C-alpha cells in the first residue's frame, strides 16, 4: 500500500481466455481479440543518458477497456535489465514497488545492487509503470496541495469541510478523467502484466511485488493461475480488506505497536526519562498531544497540533528506539528547552531519472484514488456512516482511528460500469514475506493474504520492523532467494528471528517504498 496516500470478471467473460497462454511467436492470431497487443515488438532503447546502456526502456500499447480491445488505447512504459548469464536464464522477474500510484519503470536499476547475483543470473529484471501512473498514460485531477492532504482527523466542527473536500476531489477527478477512471484498476493492471508477459515471449512470469504489489500479484494469480511461476509477495495486503479496511488496519496495527513502545521505553527510563511505567510513558505522550491541541508546539519552525503529532508519529512507534528519541525531542520543544536542529548539509540524495515526459504533479494521488475507489464497491455512500465510524474508532484506536475512518473521496466516486472486486482464493504457489512490526501492512494483513492463498508459504520475521523485506539483508532473504532460484517453497510456514538491533529500528529497504507522512524530528526523518 501507499502509506501517505495509500494500493473483476470481464464483460466478455473470463479474461484469461483473451490472452494466449503461449508466447506470441507461436500463438494464433485468429479469433484472438487481443492479438494486436500480444504480438507487439517493443522498440527497446537506452532509458536515459545517465543510466547504463544495458538498462533499456520501451512503450507498448494496452486497451483502456479489455472488453472493447478495439477502442481507446493506453501507453504502458516498461523497462528491463537482461541477465548476462544466458545459460542460466529462467525467464523474467516482473517488479512492482507498491502504491497504488508507485512508479516501477526504474526498479530494475534500483534493485540491481540489492538482489543476489544468483537471482540476477536467473532472470531479466522487468519494471513497468502501472496504467495511469508515471509514464503510462498518467492520470491527474488538478488537485491543490491541500486537496492532496487526505489524512484528516474527525472533528464535529470540521466534518462538513471534510465532506466538501472529499466531494471536490471526486468531482475534479471525474471532470479531468471521466470514464477513464473506472478502468484504472488492479484487475486491469493484472491484465496489462499478462500482455507484458506475452510481448516478452514468455509462457509464464515470475514476480516480486512489495506492499500494494502483493495484492496486484495475488490478483494476477487468481486471474491467470497457469501463468504465474515464482511469486514473492513482500509486506502483504489482505485482499479481504481492500481498500477502506486497509486504511483502517493502520489504526488497528498502531495500537499494539504503541503499547510495545511504552513498555520498551519504560524499561529505559534512565535513558529517555519519559516515564517509569508503560502507563506513565503513555501519559507523557498524550499530555504532549493535549498541550499541542491547546497551543501548537514549535518544532524546528513547524507548528505541530495534537493531530499533527498523532498522524506524524503513528508509523514511528513501530521502531521503538526511533520513537523514543523523537518523543524526547518533542518534549524538549514543548518545554522550550530544545535547540533547533542544524540544517542538513552534504550531497542531496540522487533521484532516479524520469524517462519521458513528466506526469501531472498530483499523479500519485490521482492514481491512488482511482484504484482505491474503482477496485471495490464497498465504500459507504452516506457521509454519516463515516462520521459514526470515525467517532467509534477514535475511542477504540485513539492514535489514528479517526484519521483512518473519516470520509474519503471514494464516498462520491462515480461507480458506473466497473467490475466487482477480485475474490482471491487459490492454490497457486507463492512466498509471502512479512515483518511482525510493519506499520503499513501490519502482521494481521499478511496473515489475511496467507489464508486465501492456500498454495503459498509465509515467512514471518519475528521482531522485524519496517515496511519491505527482501533485499534488506533480513533473515527472510535466504528463503526468498532459494525459492526464486530453485522454485522450492518451505514445507511449512516459517518464522525467523530479527536481530535485536533490527527489532528497535526500521531497516533500510532497497526500494523507495511509499511511507506515511512524517514530521521532521518526530518521525525519525
């Protein structure tokens, strides 16, 4: 899932019958309505002058509406980094970083230094921008920066304003994109993946998907079970909870993380001085929230309200040491005894190159809402339902419950002509990786995906902190590498133990995975 924003049977029948199972070179075009797509020959070229010549990009066409393949078309940006070991090559490893709204065309290059050599010897690494994202016919709604801020706490006095905001975003997206929006869905992106498979001449694809990419991968296994080879689903979305439930699970998951943090911090009161008992540590934090509600706390020039503190620190509590250090700084700022942090110096972190034209400024958010609102019809249409749920969940999950359950643009999204959500329930082999303390897809979410993917096995990193595992030198890496290189899944689900240090701070993931918006000095940034 995309953390700061967070990611259907066809009208002509089961879509798996529309795309030939064989490689395009041997598929008969007769009677196949998608022959014009699966028989494309990509014009590969160097992605950018700043990237290695071996990193190649291309654009292929896919239908906007798979039930009308002769209608409007979308551009799909794809990329590849081919293995240099032709004699060891198994096929392609398709990559997705999460979202919805995350770009993936740069992933082969980003992951090249983090994936084991044995995996890179086996596969061509293939990236793509999902439909509506980045260089793939990007959507945009013309949202202002304030309209892109969707983490809104419930308050009786501001609820009418929040309802107006949600309606405005939905109306702007409809005005800019119209009927295109109902086709920016996970099911259609899975269909696009199968076009990529066919265009590349592969009978099957292997896959590595993070966060929202786990749901995309799971939907592919449901729609095209015979074409899924080795699938690694890292930091998993629960298909039963898309999509409102996956935002609400952030609130559910943050409470046990907060409780764990209070216990850890109380044991180290001599260091942090936030309280000798978990109850005292909890009181220290919520006293700061109450103080900021009365008068915002100035932290390095940023005025923080209590609501800012709650939403900005939610994800940080999963990393107990980071959270303790951040709350110490917040406490100093509240007392007026904290010196402002010195401005950071040094070389800025290089950004990945943009291949082609720039997408609209609100592309990530527009794509996020397009998928969340079109994937499922489970969003309530009555604003009063959101009010009631937000009041209930703030009482149950005081850190984030009202943020999670407050009204969203999907309440007003036009839902004409879309498909029903995919029910994932299959026996396709796959490997699910899950940290115990993941702030974006909590453990219960990974367990939900495991329940419905009965042929999968799951590796749980006990004590593991952070969002995204494979490639970060976790104890789960060995199992994932063995599966990708040999095809062997563990006989049973596996639990491995994170190192003590890894259980206190989030590890560095090789991908720039979307994370929850944080507050400098409060969120470990």
